[in-house]
C-alpha cells in the first residue's frame, strides 16, 4: 500500500505512530518505508483505483469471523440489515475465499456480480463509515440471497428461511449448509439417533464430529475452557478447538472413545441466525464424502449430498477458493494449529530464498507452499491426495496461488514416491525439480 501524506511534520509523526501502534483491526504491517516527495497540495482524502504491479508483493487476508458490530446489525429490528446473513464490514467477513485476483478490489472478487445500491454505495465511499471500501459489503436489497432446497434441488417456499432451517434441524432433519469456504452437514447435537443417522449416511462410523455452540457460555456448560482457549475460540479466526469434556451431557456418539470435543463458535451472520430458535448446540461437520475434498459449489452439493442431507441451504455468492475449518488446541499454554485453514490461511512467512520455489507438500493431509523473493505463502489444508477429485483440487489451488501472487516457480520440490500426485505434477511442468524422500522431509 502507498500513502501520500501532506501536513506539518508533527502531525505526520502522530499519524505514523498511530499506524504502528493502532493499526486497522485486520491489518498486518511487515514494514514501513518513508521517502520525501514534492508537495501536491491535496484538498481531500482519496483512495485511488489500484494498479496491478508485476513485481509487487500483496498479501491476502484470511476469512474472518463476523464482528460484534455486525452481529448488532443483524439483531436490531430497526437496522436495514436485520437478519441479513451476508452482513460484513472492513473488520470481518470473507476475504481469501472470494478473491479471484489481485489487487483486492470488488471487481476481482465473487462480489463483482452484485451492484451496490445507493445506501451501500454511500457507506462504501464514506471514510468515517466502518464499511468504507469494504469490498464484500452488501444488504438485502443489492446483495446475495439464501435459498432452501430439498435433496432433489426443488425450492422450498418459505417466508422466513432463517427461521425454517433451525426448525427443521430441531425436528431431526440433516441439513447441508453453505458457509464461507464450503458446505457443512448440520444436525441436532443433542439427539443421539440423528447423529447416528448422519454417521451411517456419511459412512463415518467413529471419527469425531465437530460441534458449533451458540456462545462461550454454552461451551463452558459442556467443556473445561482455559483463559487461552477462550481467547482463541472468541478470536476473529474462529477455529475448531479441541477441549476437554466437563461432563457427559451430550451424546456419546459425537466423539466415541475421546475425552475431547472439537468446538467452534458461530463465525458468519447465518450461523448466528441458526441459534435464534432455541438451539444451542449443532453438529457442524464438513460436507464431503469419505476422503473427498470439501464441497463448495451449489450444483455439486445437490448432486453429491442428496443421499446424506434432507435439505440443502444454498446461496448465490460463489466461493472461489474452498477452505475447511481450522483446528487447533492448546499445549503447554500455547496454541498449536493442527489444521491450517479458514481464519489462518494463507500464511505468509518471511524467509530469504535464492529461487522462486513450489514445495508440493505431502501426499496425506496436503498443504503446499510457494515462494517469491523473500516471501513464502503457505496454502490451506487440502486433504489426502488419494483420488482424482483431491488431485484436481490441489492442481486448481496451485494454479490460483501462482496466478494471484504472479509466481512462476523456477524449482519444484516434491516427494520421490513414483505414484504420488507431486511426481506426476512435475512431469507436466518445465521447472527444475528436486526429489525428497518423505521420511527425510518429516525429520527436517
């Protein structure tokens, strides 16, 4: 970002100090470079249209959980965004999952199909408004909409979908719900029979199922929560965090033979609306069939989940980059991220490199990394690359990272196993490559 500032030296010093000590909520400042320029005599504050510079390094923000101000908007009956499931501002909402290209402008995101109404445009152009240049900003008049369909894709007519959905869950139905980075399968977490039905349909007999709870007070009813764990749960990242059970009030088949539960808090306005009708705990697990990557397109959800979900809640804001929920736990009073995804990815690490490199990642629990100059960009968790679908997903994401960061790797580092995805990938690319035995990679 380039900022031209004119004013008294003392005032400029105060501004620079505020940038360093009180940066915008979701910003990450790696360094500040200052140079003197000729006075232009600016008359007002302007944000100019971005220029795509070939050699510039622009970081992409992760998707973040809905902020308290936006929660107030959707719960205030007098607010024009009352119960609107796509409410966001500069401090929260989708980023990484909707960005098609850089620079980060609305035209280069999945919001490009939604033309802002006059009210949204006023907020977007007002420097004093918290939606000033919030690219995904929208409202019920001009923004995305939700739609409820049955598992054959037939539209369910209802005057209040946000009320209909939790009622269906309360009746024991399984729903597929489109979120920030893909679909979840949701059901009543207090009904052992419906949980077992979900396990049978998903062919997931014993693996723990993640839970979403209404608020931190609800979490404390069922789990032991330390100060650090509470801070992580309530952060803008909103990961799933593994917590020790406090009691056996929830069905045993949520996490058989396990003393921990995977818990997350609502992180979209839609999630908060699900808890409006008296529900306080939901099973909220990734909507994918066994070993397949997370589903994120409406048509794929209707086609692939009809044998699992009774109803499907879709919306018309596309997801460009699919991303699972992150998973973390606290070890020795520090957070350990077990699955790097929503809220964390993409991670940027500063490290001096002699070449632009693509590190293809492991065959199981795949995450790849790609570097440009002294920046290393680490992808989200993708999954086990053991089928065509996951292989295609990795290829798509590698292509996206190369495009969005404008990187053409000179070197590809990959596993030497002859049957792994990465071995096949290098055959179709002209870059030099280095083979690494994966046990050696583990140790290093």
